[in-house]
């Protein structure tokens, strides 16, 4: 199973981006999908996640600005980033907890860089 993330880039403060992350391979089902981010010199932190039933939760710092959504059938998770701030600058990593022919495991994407200029 492989995850491919895309959608990062450079944007001015107040702007928007949309990240996507698609899984490919022998996937039987999705349990949870989400996004983490890691800013320079900081620990990786959870941004948002969504379960296969659609339940979501967000980091306090992004509530009301970011929206996570998922397409279980296409094994894809999205993150809409609105109202971006310079402090949102980080490498964003997607993950999916899914069941493959090897059982349940967590899989990670390669990371996509989001840079917000002031």
C-alpha cells in the first residue's frame, strides 16, 4: 500500500489550499484517515482526522479554518485549508489506518510542504 499526497504550495496569509492524499494497493477497508503537520523545530502534531463513519476532530488551532473530508471508496482524504496563517507553515503528512491483505496498519504519505507568507 502506498499513499500519495499533493496540493501543498506557497500562499499568502488569508489564502486557501486543498490537500489530497490517495492510497493505492490491495486495500480492503478504511478505518481512519487524517493529517499531521510538522513545523521546523517542532514536534509533529495532529491537525485533523476522520473516521470511516464520518466523525471528525480537529486541533484547536485549526478549528473553523480547516475542513477534513474523505472518500472511502476511493481511499482518498482531503484537507481544505482556509484562512491560512504564517504559523500554519509546515510539512503536512497524511495517514490512513486501513486493512490490506496484511491486516490493519497505519500508512503514511510522503509529506507536502505548505508555506504561508505574511
